[in-house]
């Protein structure tokens, strides 16, 4: 059966398009481009631009649409993952502690996997909290809703600004981040990784500056009310991630773990079980495997059923 061109959207972005996702129910295309902090939404039938979604402070590097939960996920060089409804409403900004270069959705397991520079994050989607946030979003007056859509808004908690344990969280970390470096080492290649991606994908100077390895004072790292991924406001207004080692380590340790019945996992067990460079490609299979490809020219495999046992779950394919 021959393939035919359904639609051509010319000049969709000013620069090269780096990521794309598709909503088959609404027949909408989501796109992001080099150096662009925005997500554009297109009507496949007419080719018209429906809206532009902005919240990230750095280039949007990756997109994934989850049809089973009707959510769009966006990864950015600023170190955050955006969670959006299929109507374009922002539900949550999740800090990862590292620039995000790739994301993938596993529909059967309902997990989101995000890749950074020598690091891999695995999240579960909490649909009950997603519904709570959606309802809170719809209860906001239209003027306030429009204000909240701006990245610098102090109201990005979407009616759920609490930082306590009951605050809604669409994405919940399954386990500590898988890291490529050894426990006695430090991630000293943050700037290098950003520069590598910049050379290959033309990151702007502003994007690279946001990831320099310079210590930056951030009150969200010392204030106990901001120690968990509970306050969306703190993420965007005061905790957009730089390349700082201290910030990366603190935010990673602050992430709640729900693997193994909610037992906390040892951080040291998750060292040396990832790529040693940028994770640029991720595939999640229905059979329960995660495959990743990186700038280190390696392919890694993870067993989803063994994420609480990282040494057993991880395998590097040369």
C-alpha cells in the first residue's frame, strides 16, 4: 500500500524542528525547534497553527504525547519536564536536576522516562492527582488562568501551591535517577554535555548559559518547604535548573521514591548504571524493557520489573 502525503506545514518554525508528537484523537501535531522555548500545536487537517504553549525557560528538546492519559510531556534544557492537558493547560512543572534531552512514554506501564547527561529518570503517572489538578485548573477564573500560563507567574501552582505531602503530583518518581558516573565521582561534564548538544543541535548561547557549572545560590535548596517536588511555583520562579552540581544532587535526593512499596532506595545503588554522556534516544516496549541510546555510542537496556534492583535491571549493549 503506497503512502501519501496528508499535509505539509511549511515554515512551521524559524529553525530546525527537533521534536514532534501526535494526538491521533484530536488530529493535532505538537512541535518544537532548535533554540525555541515554545511548543506549537497544529491542526493536521487544515495545517493551521492552533496555539503556542510556553513555560520553559530553555530550549524544548523533546515531546511525548500519551493518548491513554491525554497528557503531553515536554522536556527542556532548563532541567524541567512540563505536563500539559490535551487542551494546552499546564498541570505541572517537574524539576529533574539535569538538562533533559529526551523523553519517552510507555503506555502499558504508564511510565515516563527522561534522559539527561549521563542520567535517566523514571516516573509513574498518578491519574488521581492529574484529575485533581485538572479540576483546580478549570476552577480558576479565565483572567487568572491566562496569567498562570506565563512562565514568570507566581501562580503556577494552578490552585495547588501547597508543598506538603498531599499536594497533587502528576509525575511521581519510581526510583532514584540512574547515573552513569561512579559514586566517588562528580558529574563534572554538565557544561561539556550541553556544549556537545549545542554543537550538534545549535543550542543558543542563552540555553548554554543556563547550564554552566557555576554554583548559584538558590533558596529552594535550603528552605525545607521546597525540599520535595511539591511546589510548582518554586520550580519556575526560583528553581529553574542550572548545571550546578549541588543543585543537581540536592534535587535528586529530594525526589520521593515509590518503588518497592514506597521504600526509599539507596542513592549509591544507582551509580554506574547509565550512559556516560547525553541520553538522546529512548524506547519503551510493551514487554517491559527500556532501551536507551547515547552520545557515548552505547545502547543500554533496563528491565522495568527490576528498577528497584538497578544492578540487575541494567545492561549495556556495546
